């Protein structure tokens, strides 16, 4: 059993019954080779965090004005 499978088993045992587990996902539009270390959800998260568009938001601040 590789590290990804161990992590998926850990998630299955510890997460809420309402959580979406990586092994129950519908899959991908384009087939990608399974990684031995990270789940598909972890790979998707890393793609977003390390994308150029997301990195441009690094030093931005959100300001909310409350109407009176």
C-alpha cells in the first residue's frame, strides 16, 4: 500500500460522512496518471495555489464597506 492509499484510508476513517472522498470522485475529463504520493484533490489544490493567476493575488487585501 503506497502513501496515497494510506492517506485515502485515513480520510475514509476520520472525515465526516458528508465529506467528499477522493476515491468517490467522478473522475477527470482528461485522464491523468495517478500519483503515488498525493490524492487527486491534493494535486488540484496545488495546481491552483501555484498558478500564476493565484500568485498575483498574493499581496492584495479585500476591503468590505458596511452600509449604514
